[in-house]
């Protein structure tokens, strides 16, 4: 799509979309996806090399009117070393240019072996090829005159309506490489051994089967177990990433469940994933259609990649992933005192990239008001004195405004860019900057006249002293699986889930919670220790509605110990502590929160009881008088919340809830209008 048209569509559609979403959606923080937005990307594959995580994606070309299938001519590569800022390496393989037989390159798989990188791809649904490079960023070339795997490969046939695509290549600990592939039917999975040269097959393909298998065959290994994961069909709702486990790479698989539900902004459409270990933690990379949605474009054939952390349970099963809204920790802060590529960024608005005559790529097609964001830049304890940028312009140039924390944030300097005579005739421009210390998000906002202003290759700051860096936060390595019921349990630390909509969200206090809950959804928390007895439940919640949260033991339909009837708080960002009594529960149980409607939750906890309930004695002083009325009033006004025995005693009619009815009954009891509470 021409850039001018893209901008006009984006501006008009965003005004409309933002207005509608403001009315309809719960409040949440800025999304961590998309991780890349310069071009449409999907079907990710991943490899770790020299401390960087490289992601290879189908490049969805801009859609054209009447388009009825995917247009994927090439493979895009991006990489990161901090999980927040991603480097654009461009299109590293083009089927028509870099092979002798293929016309498209769908859904890649990547392997590093023999000191080379092997990139496997589908020629639509009609064969699988392989391209080879000495570098993770290419160029990749297909050395074969035809497909590596075709309909004539032994073992592929017979197959009913099979799609011959979506290679997932896995190298086992003994050095044997396998390719998993196929699509469109639970018996249409094939696996074949690869030769040591990685560009030949060995023997016949073997048949595998998986419930509701649709596409996206993928294999990884963890603690000696083999995990075959895939995108399921639409027979049970929207496509999900599901998985099986085995002790062997080709047989003996047992179905285990869902890794990733249908992600937000994916319109119940297809998905594709990669699972990768990076710096001691596990991640799942996938796609949705947020970029197209944000730009007001048809999302069907225009996707974008996303990433979230993945956890294993103690028994080796995988804890279902919830797509997050900024859930990943930045692994390292950006050093501003070294050369940083301009094409390494967290977010962007308006820009594109292109090949650079000095190597790599540069930011290009910059117009007035465009900007790029670099996440987590650590200026240290001293701060910079000047800024320099490598730029080129065939026009009159423009300005780089250097701002902190937002496109309109604090201006610390302006670098003036003048014409250099050509878009690839590079010069280094320098400007002074105001003192800044600590960690900030850095925004480069571009200003100037009409038309394209200049190209931007790299940047760096200079300091008169050596700053002391700030240690970055570290990601969690394991999920919480055993907890006391009487501790404050963060709701996002669940062990299992049933939902296709739930997301991890930001909360006003800077923490995280769970939102986008729908009727019938549930969250499970394993091995909750209720000790000698819990009798009350309390949660920090927000909602415009009045849904119920059922508290059940050991299954979603297990023993009901209580129900929190959520009172509307006035907004999905207006959090309040709300409580209810529960039937006394002791010992260790799996806890299930079962929802009847939309509510956001930050945390929950349980309270204990002596087991002796004295109805009306809300301060546990052994008397029932006006002091108890005051305590109950303050609880209902949310001035001072009752807990434990006091909360249990406040439920004078024993209906499991403390409300104005209890207050009225307590007043009547003290006035002598009733002799007993109606239990």
C-alpha cells in the first residue's frame, strides 16, 4: 500500500475505532503486541544465535481489492536481545528470486546446524523447500532444483485433502533431525527424518494423528519429553494452539490440552506458533491481527507477530498462556552511549525501512509527525551532553526531536538535518542535549515540511563521564503453584484456564490483573492450602456490571463453597475490595474461580475464622451494640473492611453476603424490635 494512502486510512479509521472501543471495551494498558508493525508478519519460527532471538515470519503483502488468499512472496526476519526492542532485518528470502522452483514462501521453520542456517518454507500448500545461509539475516538461497518434500515423497500419500506445507523442523539430542508437516485433517500429519546435510530426506514419511489437527505442526523438547503442538481446527470454536506429549519423537503421544487460546484481535481466525527457550525462560511466538485493526484495514490476510512467556507445571504439562498487555520484562536496558541502529525499535508511527548502502537497513519514508520509540534506555547516573545521528536526505531535510517517555514528552534536544544530495548519501549530525539520568523510553519525533524529510541509519549519545548502568528487572522463571489461601494471591498466577478471551491487563497501581472475562470462563489455582479453615473470601475487583464469581473446589463443577456477587464499581478501572462469606474449608484443594460475566480482578485472598460465629458482633468484643452498627456501616461504605470472624458475624441473616439487609436487621435487634436474627 502506498504510504500516503496508509496514513489517510489510519488517521480516519483510528478516530472511529478509538471512539467505539472507548464505549465497549474494559480499560487496559497498552498492548505488548504487535512486536513489529512496519510490515504485516505471521507464522513465526524462532532460533537463538549469539545471544539474540531471531524470528522468521511469513510476510503478508498489503492486501488488494478482491484478494481471496494469502499473498506471501518472502520471509521477514526480526531479532532482539531484550524482548522489547526489535531489529528489522528485512526480507531475507524471496521464493521467486532465491529459488529455482517456488513462487511463494509460507510459514517458515529455521534451524542452525553445520555452521549454517536452514530455512524451510512451504510453496503454498504444494511442497516444502529449504534455503541455506551462512548468516541468520541471509541472504538465503535454495540449493535444490525442486522441493525437498513433494507429493511424490515416500509416505506422504495416501492423504485426504492434505495441505503439504507448514514444516516444523526439530533436531533431537542425538543429532537426528525430523521434519513435521501437513494440514487439514487429524490424520494428515507426517514426519520424516532429514539427512545430516539438512537438505535431504531419509526413508519414508511416517503418519501421526492429533485431535482436531489443522496446521502449524511444531515439535520441541523439555526435560526429556517431546511436545508436539499445532493449530486446531474450528470444530470446537476458534482455532487454538493445542499439544500432545510423548517419550518418543514420532509415536506414543497423549493429548494434554491447550497452550494458547484464540488470541485477542484475531477475529477467530487461524494461528501459527513457535516455542523457544531464550536466556533460561520459555516463550511462545504467535500472530494476531492487531495492526490491521488499528489501521482500519481488512484483517483477514494481514497479520502481525506477538510473543508471551510460557510456563511448565510440576508434572511437565504446560500452563495455558494468556496473551498479555505488556507482560514481558525487558531483559536488558539499551545503552545509549554506543551506536544503536535506527531500525531497532519498540514502536513506530508512519515510518518504513529499506536497505542501507552502508549495510543493513535504515529508517526511510519519514514524514512530518512520524516517530519511533526505543524502550528502556538507560542514561545512567551522569547523563549525556550531546547526541549524534547518521542521516541522509535528497530534499531539504527536517528535525529529529529527542523526547522522553512519549512522542510529546520532555524535549531534551533537537538535531537539525539538512539535505545531503541523495537518500543514501550519509552524514553524521550532532546536537547538544539537556541532562537526563536514569531509565526512560526514548522517542525520536520527526518534524519538517511536506513530503519525505530524510533517512535515519543510527544514533548515539555522548557523555563526559562513564555512567553507572541501572540493573534491569528479571523475568519470572517458574509460576507459583503452591500457595497459602491466606496470602494475597495475584489472579494472573493461575495454573489452568478455560477462556478464549481472557487477557492479562495492567492495573491502576502499576501491577497486573486479569480482564476480558466472559460468562463460563474459569481460572484454576492448584494446591491452595486452606490450613485449619477459611470462612471468608475477598478480592480487588472492577466492573460496570454485577457478575458472580463462584468459588469451587477441585473442578469447575466441584463443591461450591461461596459466591462473590460483584457490585458494580462504576468502571473497569475503578477497583474496590469486595468480600463474601464461604463455607468453611480446610486442607489443600485446587481452587476454581468460575465467572458469570465481565469483571476485572487484581488479587484475592481468604480469611480464617475461629469456627464460632456470633451473629451481630462485628468487632468481636463479646457484645452486640451500637459499636457493631458503626463497624458494619464503615464496611458497607468501604471505609474499613471487615474480615475473618468480624465479617462472618456481620452476615446476620446467613445468606452468604454482607449488605444493607444485615445492617437493618442489626439495628432492629439492638432496638429490641426482633429478639433473634432470621437464620
